[in-house]
């Protein structure tokens, strides 16, 4: 659940590129049919993504229904 500010999304996109992230199941589509989840602009649209990386599966969740997850859950987060 990434924070939605542009600087954070740029850092997330950079990490995803470093992990060679790809949309899971993308082989069923043409390249131009899918948005690029490695782009901060695409991440800024707030989608949920299931990605395959060189370290394994990574889910990026930003919304459930009408609820933006970072804003809803971050106030109750516990720092450790």
C-alpha cells in the first residue's frame, strides 16, 4: 500500500524496475493493451496490481471499493 504522493510513486516505480516487475498474466495481452505499472503516472491512477518480480510475487493494493487504503490504514500503523 504505497503513499499516493508523486515522490513516493516515483521511488516505487524505480524499485519495481530494479526488480524486473511484470504484470502477472500479461502474456495473454498485447503490450499496448495494458498500462505500464512501472510508470509513476500509471501508479498515480490508483490501480491494484499483481506483479511478478525476480524475487517473487508482489501485490500493490491502493483501493478496496471506494476506500483509498493508504489514507485509511496509515493513521493506525505501528512503527517498528
